[in-house]
């Protein structure tokens, strides 16, 4: 389970790099599981977004300029999977009127 920002960074980086290399459903599933673990571990949505940004910047720095749009697109897909658990949890609470 991802319970600290350092755990999240480690797990997120590895899974995102796997997603970039393969673009397979299993890599997105891993992203979803990372999000579930972060939510269960008490990490905030802001923690997750910060880690996403940090990993994306690392990857973009090492990417050839012509690959950056593909990296950004993959990052968006991956982040949506990671945030799925947060979205479901938020929808489970009634909205104030």
C-alpha cells in the first residue's frame, strides 16, 4: 500500500515509466491500484498531483522534444486512472445544498 509521499513517488515513477513503454491496460490498472493505495493510506489528492507533476517533469526533461506531446498524452491517461479512486470516493459523499 502506498502510505507515504516517498512510497507514492517511487511507485508512481515505476508504473508511469512502464505505461510509457508499453501503453497496455495492465499499466493503467497499476495506476488505478496506486491511487487506491494512496487514498487508503491517507494521502491527499494534492499529494498525488504533486507526485504526478514531479514525475512528468523528470520524464519530459529526458525526452526528445518530438516525443513530448506523446508523453503528455500518456501522462494524462495515467493520471486519470490514478485519480479514479478519489473521484469515486468524492461521489460517494452527498453534496451540500
